[in-house]
C-alpha cells in the first residue's frame, strides 16, 4: 500500500511539475537553443544536433544519428522527456521524504517544508554542479570529454547530497565530514576547457553564441528554481496527505 501510494503520488507530481516546466522551457529556453543551432558550426563543417545532445553537452556526433523533426515532433519529445525526468525526481523526492518522516526525529514534512527540500534539491542537482563547475551549454559549445563530465557531475551530486544529509542528520562530531563532502568535488575540479569557445569560430558566431550562452544559463536557472520549488512543495503535500506511514 505504501509503495503504491508513493508511486501514484510521484506520477501525479511528476506529470504536473514536468508539464509546467516543459511549457516554460518551450516558451523561454527552446528558442535560445534554436537560435544557437543556427551558429552551431561553420558552413565548412555541417552537422546536426538534437535538443537532447545540447542538454548533455555532446557536441560531436554522427550527422546521420536520428533526431525528432523540428516542430510538433520535437516539442512533443522534449515535453515527454521533461515529464519522464520529473516523475523520476518525484519518486526519489517522495521516497526520501517518507523515509524522513518514518525514521527521523526531525519535524514531519508538509507542503511548506517541501519547498525547503525542493530548494535543497536544486542546489544538489543544479547549483553545485553548474555554479562551481559544469554550467548549461548551448549547441556549438566546445567542452571536455563527455565521460569525464558525466563522472564528475555524478560525483558532485552524490557528495553534495551526502554532505547536506550529514550536516542535518548526523551527530555533531560527524558534521565536519559533511563540509568535506560538500567541498571535495570542487577541490578536485570539474573537467573544463581553459576558456569558453565554440565550434564555429567566426566573429559573428562567437559574439552571438556568447550572448545566447548567458541567456541560456540565466533562464535555465530560473526554470530550475520554478521546477524544484514546485516539485518539493507538491511532494511534501503528497507525503502528508497520501502516504500513510501510520499504518506501518
């Protein structure tokens, strides 16, 4: 019963928060990606990129690789991906909130406290990796090897989450370890190029892509605030209202 309630709650929370974020992305972020694709490579080196490649930062791939067609198909696939990712985040969030309420002597969670959890999740999944390492990139940005960036991002997320959990839940004598966990990925450093550069080196493209990069980073940050605050609030409400831990 508890597992069913967690899954059903996560699906509803993920559908709603993912859909709203997807609409924001379509209106505010996707136009920046489309504009950047116009400058992605010089005329001498034609290539194609999908939106998913842009999000992952993989800027070197087979020109024959499949990608959704521009227009409705591309919008639908992007929106579907946003909802799917949101459901995954909601499963994780609601499960951890339920575990907190069940095992911790800290205050029980509700929608308002869920906002704090959402902000913390944003710091873990976006702020810590992006502000101090791997910021979001528009198509055409030159970057370090994808495998190295994925490994560092994963380590940063895990260590940041472990750091906050240690600071909040662990006895006082272990809290210094939490600070070490928070600092460790940034002491190691993310794999990054020496400076921001683009595959298309024409002055016009560099100027346009630099400006688009700043816009993309800013609007992505705004979207993450909106998404994680909504996700946390709805998850907190779902745990309080629908996940009946008293029956355990």
